[in-house]
C-alpha cells in the first residue's frame, strides 16, 4: 500500500500493453490519412465511400477499445 506523498508505481511495459497500443493506434492512423479514403467510389447502397468508410470505423473503434481493455485489465493473482 502506498503512503501519502509517495509517487504511484507504474507497471512496466509488457507485450500486452504494446499490443493494446497498436490496436488503439490502428483506427487513428486509418482515419487520419484522409487522401486514402477521400473518394466517391465504391458506393454502398448509394452512399459514397468517404461516408461509409468513416461510419464503418465506429464499431471498429469500439472493438479496438474492447480488445485494448481485455489486453490491459488486471487479473487476480493466484496463490
């Protein structure tokens, strides 16, 4: 337990935290590179690619956050 005035201890970077960072970085990169998806075709149900590509990333971002949460959540220790 920490005493008053002590700095909180940080957990070291593990492969799970690195994987979570990559998973969270994927939607940021995919949506930040606008010239890649700034086009009219292909259309989906008459909706230009520019719009449905961004809308498709809404559940994609939710799954990325879920995956990052599952990768980084604290698990009870055995023993």
